[in-house]
């Protein structure tokens, strides 16, 4: 593998596709055995998969193959057992007579290929792919999707009265998940593990288990949209919910009150946290599990997708020695990720960083993180009072929920601390008036606050299947496009859908509107102007609103018109003649 990585580095160096310093870093990672050169470059978005595979195939003399479009016949799987496929890192594609076509990432690993020839009794025809794609296809074709595994599990569940070990608490235990979703003998344990494992594979942010009169529905939230995953039998409903409660150290006998808990699983070599919430409904309890996967945390402001002006405003504010910066938006809009990315960018060994959160979603080395515990009296306000006696430089507050917390946060910002926090408001301007409504003096608000921002997550169009559409000028004007843009020509796209995406979308990125507290804005707040008037002034000063950021991305083909209209509101607002 080491020699093959060197060969890849030489090819990329000769073609000039990647800069030499990047190749040096990739080689260092490969030598440590952490990742191959190709995996490193793809993970860091330093090269695209298609061009990389094309160049390697040309220089290595092996044809490339797109494994996402491959359908492997059932009879081909019998030729190469699962264990052999995993061990060699090769996956069978098809068999014609005595010739077996396999996808490989290293066509020069002759030892493994000889083992395959002896094991299968076939001559081999090689096709070039990447390790990640081969691993994904092995999981897909051998281990099957949720439907086939669910059928196998239900075949075991012959007894309608499923039994689970209600005495087993996993408060301090990390559940080990595998592709087979096996953790014990009981079918319900396998089923719950399967639900969790498939959600992780789908990169879902939430798992919903919903109880209806005659059915139970499992749904995953992927890229902000819910999609059906499976329908377990209604008779397994109580057993499934009880199993999740046991994993979360909740009371399985309590079904009339909401409960909150958490647990950890280990999947694909990393630990993933789950936050669990139960809610009594008419036909049984509903369970929602929020997936907190630190592996999906960008921790880089450049990767979040902000517009250049918004990014510059945000970076300028977090570089200040003191003051308060607020990121606002609804639940699930990526506020915590943005705050952690900001902290990661500015943290140094000379500074003392402390956070207070409920819950601590991502554990980051070098940051002192405090978990709120309401039952023991450790509220946001109580934690903040103690933190300010701990000689902090930067304080991150997970959420400002009450007047006491915001009062302490503002005083901290006014006494030499940098304070980062979130609020639940619709836009940046309304955040300022919200703080005033919470009882903070307007002068204190503008004296302490450096920047207020609003954030949303919007789905990214799949670049492989998107299609251009024609939109009439009147509709473009109504959406918010400017006259010069309409005259020049606005290219817009809509979602289609293919085998590589979910309904035409692949992933999400963040929209951010930033409102720096300028002198004009300060005067308006102190004089009691409304949120609409403040917003109008901010737009005059050059603020890029959420709608404008979405429109710019639609022009680039990054997102669709439908997403723009779904996620953002029009900027067509006019200030009233009277103040607040």
C-alpha cells in the first residue's frame, strides 16, 4: 500500500492536479496508516472524485468504473464470499463464463489477486474504483438494505409477546453496532440496532418512531426532509420503545409523561451520541432520536457555505477581544455547528475557552464544556455565574432562554469577555428587539453586542442530475432578483433525482445574514425603532439577507428555486412611520 500511495503521488505531481505541499501532507497521513492518499484528498475536498479516477485509470492502464450505477447479479455474489471481499477490499461486478470482473482500488496488489483467483477459480478482469466506493458497495450488495434485514429479523420474532431484559442498564456502556445489527439474541434488539445503523449510513440527523392506530412508522430526517424508512409490525411497538428507553436509562414503566435521555453507540470506528425524547401520543409513545455525529461536524467556517460579506463580518466580530455575538434561527438550523466552528478558528493555547450547553453536543479537545443539569440546580444562569469566576477569555452559551441568562451574558460581554450564544428568532433585526423585550436596557444591548446573525440550512442540488429551467421575468422580480440580473440572464435549476442523491438533493449548506451593530443601528435601537425599520436600515448598509443569499446560490446552480421559496421570506418590507 505504501508503494502504491507513492505511485499515486507521482501521478498527481506529474499531472499538476494537486499542489506539492498538499501531496506532501497526504503522503504523511498515508505513512501513518490513517488514510490512503486518495481518501485524504477527497475528504478534504482537494480534488473531485471523477477527475481523480480518470487520471489514475489513464496512468495505471485499468478502466474506471462508477460503482454507484452498478447492479451486481445475485449469482455473481456466490462466486466471492463476503469475508473474502472484506479481506481483499475487492468487490465482484459480474461473471462471464470463467472471467470474473472485480472492482479494485490497488490494481498492483498481486498477492490478493492471486488469492482471489485460487478462491474463485476464475480469471480476473480488473476495474478501478476508490476504497470508499468499494466498501459502500460491499455493504449494499452483501449485507442488504433495511427491507431484507427487517424480514430476517421478523422471521425470528415468532412469539407476539417479545421479551427484553428490563434490568440491563446501559448508562455507562457504549453499544457496539455492526452492519449485521446484532447485539444480543432478541429480535427487538436487532431491529433497534438496524434502525440506528441504517440512519447513520444514511447520514440522517434525526430518527422518528411514530405510533399510529394500526401501524408503526420509522422515518429518517435526511438533509432537512423526513423520509419513510420502514414499518415494523404494530405488535413490536412497545418492545421497540422499551428497548430505546433501556439504552437511554429511562423509566420503561412510565408511558404517561415525556422523558429525555441519551446514549452512545460505536459504529464504523467512531462514537456517536444520541439524544432521545419520548412523547405520549394517542396511539402510543413517539420517540425522536437526534443523532450527534462529531464526524459530520465541519469545524471550519469556510466549509459552511456563507457569502463572502457575511463570512467577513462574522470573522471580524469573533476576532474582537470582547463583546457578544449571537447566531439566531430555529432548532436544527446549524447554529451550534457555526459557534463551534468559530471557537475552533479563534481558540489558542493562551486563552481559556468555556462553554455551557444543554446538552453538550460535540466534545472538542481544549475547550472546557459544562453540561446543564436542571434537576441539580445547574442552570445556564448558575453555570454562567460560576464560569465568570473561572477566569474565562471566551464563553459560549448554548442558548439564551431567560432574562437572567441574557443579563449575565451582557454583563460578561461588557466586562472584557467574548461571549458567543444563540437565540430563537426569525431574523437578525428581530433579535435586537427581542433582547429589549426580555428586559435589557436598549443602551446595554447595543453597547455589548458586536454582531447579530440569522442562519438557515438549505438543501444543495445534486450537480449530476439538476436541470435548467426557464422562469418568467415577473416571477424573478417577485422572488427578489434585481433588474440588471434579469436583463443579463438568470440561470436557474430544479431538482430531478438520480441514484446518487435523494430526490435531486445531496447535502445541505448554510445561509447567513449578518447585522453588525453600526452607529446608525445603535441610534435606532436606543430611539426605540421597530425591527422592520432596523432591518430596512441594515439592508441599506449592505446586509445580505437570507433571501438574497439563497437567490445568489440559486443563480450559481447550488440550490433550487423551490428551496429558496421554502426556506426564506421576501425582503420586500418597508418601515412604518411610527417607532416601537
